[in-house]
């Protein structure tokens, strides 16, 4: 059974989708939900499901990113995860941190990468006049929102869409895609999943 730690920064709806999927014959189980924000409501949701949580407030560390990451790493390593899932984790991780989990860290990003790495993905898709948007799950490397593709799901951009309406449509697909990828990944299968 693979042990999965999940990093969040906010509501954690993707975290919930992952946790809820890890039952029965699933090859993995959640062992930790950690956040850079002690107020992240996803932490409360994880606690309510009986999952161990940790909060390391990045604001306590100011510009000392190494200090923040060392503290976060301490919590993560104590949980002995095989796989680390970033699920709406909004801090950029250094190459040194990423190296600790090379080949076993996943991220979900709300765009069809390589389009729109970084922030404001939905507004950028609208501004570009794209007719398709979506989300991507990829292996994390030291390059932001880069790394081997593990899955993508597409949604149409509809007339009158705002960044919020598009984000909501994409999020529904995120909740399908990430669990599907994690299930395969935990079983050792890295073949990309493409959802229509
Ligand atoms: C999700 O849309 C996720 O793809 C995005 O943040 C949201 C978190 O929602 N992640 C990023 O933008 C990472 N750069 P959630 O907390 O409800 O899962």
C-alpha cells in the first residue's frame, strides 16, 4: 500500500477528491494533509476525516524560504509518504525540495499545460480566445508547472464565460482527473490519461 501526503493552501476540494478515492482496492492511502496556511479550511476537512494534518505558516519565515521548506519537509518525512500530491498548494517549491521527491511528486494545474503555467490561467485562456480549457496533472520538476504529463481533461469555453464560471467547470474535471491519475500512478503506471 502506497502512502500519500497531500499539500494544500485553501479549501482542498482536490484533496477531498483524492482522499475519497483512496478506499477499497485503491493501491494508496492518505497519511498526511499539510498546508502553508494554518487557516486553510481544507485542514479542518481533513481532520474531520481522521487524517493527520500539519500547518507550517510560510509568513513566519519571511524571506527564509529554506527555513519554511525545512520545517515543512520535517512534517512530511515524519509521515513517510511514498507519493506527494500538490493539490492547490500555492507556494513555489525550490529545486532542493523537489529533489527530495523526484519521480514521486504530482501536481494539478488548472490549464492545458504547456499553456498558461503560473497564475490567472482561466482569465488568460479567455483573453486568448481559446475554445478549450482544462486541467493537467504532471510530475513535479524544478521548473514551475512543468514536468512529465500524467493526465489532462478538457472542457469547452462557453459564450459569456467569466474566469469564475470557467474555473468552476474546470474544477469539476480536476476532481475526476486527479484521482484517476493517482490510482494509476500508485500502481506504477505512468501512461497519461486524457479525459474528453
Ligand atoms: C485548483 O483549481 C487547482 O488546480 C489550483 O488551485 C485550485 C485549488 O482548489 N492550483 C493551482 O493553481 C496551482 N498552481 P482546491 O483547494 O479546492 O483543490
